[in-house]
C-alpha cells in the first residue's frame, strides 16, 4: 500500500469505529497511533504519542477552557441565571409568546457567561419550561424553544467551541468572539420571530398577552445583577485589553464565586459539584483534542490530507458547491456526533480545503459553530433535546421536544444561509476592532 492508501484506510477504520460507538477520543488516538506505526515505525509512533499530547495540552490559551467551564457550572449550580429569565419575562410579557421569548433572551444572557450550550439548555430548562407549562403554553413550543435557545451558548462569547477552533486553526480567539456576537444576536432574533409568527398563526399555542406595569419591569432588572456583574467583569476587561481571553475565564470564575457567596446560593457542596463536572468535561475534551492533533500528523505524513483537499477542490472549482458540500457533511455528522467531537474529527481534513478555497478562517469558524449547534437539536442524537428531557421529567416527551424544534431548525438554516452569503456580517466587528 502507498502512504496515501494507508492514510485513507486509517480514515475508513476511524469512521467504522465511530459507527460502532467506540468513544471518539479513543478512536482518534488508536487509529492515529496505528497509522503512524505502519507508516514510520514503532519509535516514531511512540514518540508522537509521548510528545504531542503535552505540546497540545500545554498551549496557554487552552487553560481558559476549564476556567470558562467552571464559570458556567458555578453560575448553574449557584442559580445566578434565574434573575435573567424573570427580567426578560417582565419585559416581553406583552408580546405574543412572551414567556418563550423571555427564555430566548434569558439563554442569550446566560450564554454570555457560560460558553456551553448544554449548560445553557440545562439551566433554562429547569427555570423556563415548568413556568411555561404552568402558564398553559403548548409543550412542544415550550420545550422546543428552550432546546434551541441553548445553542446560542456556542456562538455568544465566551464559547468553548470557538476557543478550541481558534487554537487549532491559529485564529485570534478575541476576533472569533467578536464574530460570534453578531451571529448569536441574529440567531436570537430569528428564534423570537419564529415564536411570534407561530403564536400569531395559532394563538392556542400560548395564552393571551398580558401587560406588566413599567414599575414592575424596572424592579425586575434588579434581579439581573449577578450575571451583569460577571459579564461586565469579563467583557470589560477582555475588550479593554486589561487581560487576555485566557485570564478572562479565571477572572469570570472567581467573580461568579464571589457573587454566589454574596447571594448565599453557593456553598461547599455546590462548589464541589461544579469543580467535579468541570474536571470531567475538561478531561473528555482534552482526550478528543489530542486525538485530533495526532490524526492531523498522521494525515500530513501519509499525504492523505492533501490528497483529499486537492480531490475535493478538483471535483468542483465553484466555491459555492464546495461550501454546500461541507455544510451537508456537517449537518449529517451533527445527527450522530456531539459538536466538539465532530469538529475535532473533521478539522484536519476541512481546514486545508478552506485555506485552498481562499476563505477567511475567522468567518468559517463562525459558520462551522453554527453548523455544529444545529446538530445539537437534530435527531437522532440531538444532545440538547435529551438535556431538556432530563431536567423537565414528565412535562413533555422526547418526541414532543423533537417536534418543537422543527420550526427553529428552518430558521437556523436561514441564518446559516445569511452568514454564508454575506461573510461581512461575521467580519464587521472584528475588522472594526482591528
């Protein structure tokens, strides 16, 4: 077998292992190690396995990942997000489907300090879904709204997916954060439009609008101070240059602890739970990322990466067709793989295609994140769907939640088309900030 054939055979074995439900991290490491052994021998394979995990994990920017995860888990366990939903509810109560719209804005607010769509969905699912069911909202609308609103967490900074993408693709993380803001805001507005249109077409989905006095709306804003303090601390320092994105995660986690202690909602038990969940999630992410790094080395040495890139570019010189092909692949992968695993699995193959096509890596990072988040709500895996089901119990069935997200997936595809057709939507803020 030629080197390229060995590389392609390794990819085939990799996808077969994933289809057999072998963990992605183990599949990546096992296939990469085996491929390097066949290509270069035992010493090279062991050398790569010994050196590359450290080289990747020792990246200074990556230290922000556990800190942002810790920040999100502390906010979740210390219940710092409930005020965001209550304030949003007071200000949107007069709109059609006001509680559902409040869930979208509450999720967007939590996303600004969380970075994880799963944590965002879990937090809002606990708060918003029971509230909407009590208010006689249709179960599909209530659960579908919260499931999709959680995906905003991967777009609005800080975002774990964007941090990992920036490290691997060598793209500025602050600029990715700025690009994600615009995409996240457009996504939130799109979800609100879906809610308003659906309730207008079928008023039975939600009770009649209610009027909330201005005094009550202003009073509700007081409940948002925990998240506002953390947000100002993170973004004020980050975009003023006082500290780096790496330091922002640690500062945000520290601020969330102080706020939780001040509100008496953070005790030792909840703090320990947040730390344990952070450690487990970080370890899983690092294993997958190390495997993806080893796969990149294997594909580079075998020549399979360049072969695939040149072959795909050669099939169609039309960049639009290439982009449509990439979008289709990620939409299909999203049905079966969790987002970070899908991203790290495919980046060694996709990044050379993006560079050869002459696209902005910054713009593609936001488009990729949007694609990955659509996968969070598409069957049969739909991680956010099962997160919502886990926190709401018997208030709705899994089938109802999947049906509830259908309209929102259509809006997601429209937003994706906007970002793909007009890259300047993503690039305008990063270019303004230099």
